[in-house]
C-alpha cells in the first residue's frame, strides 16, 4: 500500500465514479485533504442528502425532491406533449438546451432480452396509464439508436398503434463539422433515413 489506509480507501471509493481512473481519483482525494473542515462537512452532507432526499417522481419517474418533480408540477408546460427518455441524464440535457416546453417520462432503462430486461422491468406501465388520461397526446421518443433503443421504440409504437396517439422520434444524423469517414454505420444509416429535401 503506497498511501495511508484512509487515503487509499478514499481513492478506491472515488474510482467507482464513471470516467474517474486511478490518477483522477488520486488527484481528487489529495484535493479533499486540502479542503477546510467546513467544506468537508458540506461535501459529506451533500452526499447524504443525495441518497436520502432524492426520489423518483410518481408521475414521470424523473429525479425529484418530493413525490412530484418540478417539471410535472409546472402548469405552464404542455402536459399533452411527452418526451420519453431512457434516464434522467437525458432530461437534464433537454432542460439545459431550454427549448422544450412539454413534459417527460423517464423509463429508467430499455428493453433488453439478452439482459433479461422486459417491458415489465422498466417504467412503461405508468406511461401507458398516463397517456390514456390525456387528450390528443403526443410522444417524442428520445431513445438511443441501439438494439435496445430500437426494441423499446417498436414496443411503444405497437402498444399505441390502435389509439389516437401521435408518435415521433428524434432525428438522428451527422453532427455539424463531422468527417463522414469517422462516423459509425448506425449514424450513417440514420442520417440517410432522416434526410431532408433541400430543393
């Protein structure tokens, strides 16, 4: 063991974060050693609060403090327009962009038979019940373009095919400034499929 045991334990804990390797974990741990006592207390409290005060919104499944999230409780938003996402990270991305005035439904996963994740294992049932209560609902499926994302998209589409529900999906295409020869096959296929007429 190179480091004193408490420091080694902290480094090992920090390495569990996504995208944090050993060197970054070491830097963070050593930085924490330089924190003032009140900064350490604030960090400890923040970690505790995240685990004890954050729950899932009973309507949409997004992260919330309390039973209903601030998006679902906002009456100025269009509650007939629902953007369906895999996780809360996607909701945060849309909210940072600031152009969407509908609401969300977070599935907290995707259908993946190879991982034994079926429709009953993700937040789909509440979506179906929710849409049944709406007038002229529209779903925007903002799911990733993978086998799991496509499977989930098809399942949702089939479930609503005999109902008066407008369903659209995000356009997938080539990012601005991207080199064609660096793109993966799925991105290229989607770019061709979602092409738009310019004349």
